[in-house]
C-alpha cells in the first residue's frame, strides 16, 4: 500500500511529465485529526504570460484529502482497510461502499464583464457541460457551481463559476493510483486548453509578467 508521500510524488511527477504548468502548491496538516491536505493549482499549457491579468486566469485545482486512518493503514497494509469496510458494512449495511480515496479537480472559470452582469448560470453551465461531453461519466460526475453576489439594491452579479470532477482511487497500490492519476492528467491536458479558449481572463498590457512554473515543490514529494 502506498503512503501519502509516495502518492503525492506520483501525482506531481505525472503533472510535470505532461507539461502541465504548476502555479502553486499548498500542503496542510490538521493538528487535531492529523489528516493531511494537498492542493495543486495548474494552468493551461502554453499559456501566454505577457501582461497582467485583471482577474486570475483559468486554472484547475487538484485536491487530495488524506485522512489520518490512511496513514495508519499505509503502515499496517490493506487488511486494515478491509476490516474497516467490514465493520461499516455490518453496522450500516445500506451504505454503499466508498472508494479508498478521491482526487478532486475543480476548474475555476474566469468570466467576462458581460457574463458577470448577465448572471445566466444555466447558459454558462450548459456551455461547460458541452465542453466536457466526451469525458467519461460526465452525466454523474460533473458539478457546476456559481456564486451570485449582490450589494444593497444593486442587481446580482455572477462572482464565481467552477466545475468539479472526482477521480476515485479504488486501491492504494501503484497500479490503481497510477491509472487514476493518468486519467486525471489526460483530462487536464485535454480540457484546460478547451476551457481557456472559451473562458478568457482579461489582461492589462504592461511590462510585468507571470511565471507559471514558479512554485514550491512540496518537501514530501
């Protein structure tokens, strides 16, 4: 069974091999439960970095939530997970078995002023869905969320639009984890350029720039 550090190494190495620009990483530790969390923000390949964006560009955030019990299981092996699943099935037989781990990808979609003012979430959601239509399980595995913001008596505007996909890891072994990571990276490689062509962040032209490859590699990777 893979440890947290091994899984993270496989994930980051795959992103780098696919030439997916990593803009930022953040690693957190819950001091109470000792669960771990990693967030990796990727930008579209070949992104034009000249000028300064008026808002953050299109990006994808990969989130890995590693509960403390998986650290115990990684030390004692798969039988511990099997015992936990057995206990859960005995106590709550109607509960559907869950994957060992889920990798979550959230796409943050920049909006034009017109799209923000129109606040037509249904229209934008349909546009996003059409872009994802060829991806597997898109009917059951694509959550599109919008945040409306209103100030005083002013009309509401659409402040944020995101699309989220889940990638289950069935077994924490090299083959299963590698298969899930490959699927995730292949989707990022395909979808980021397509989404970037539709959802483009406005820029201000000047001499400042942005380096999408400047990030701190997690020490555990």
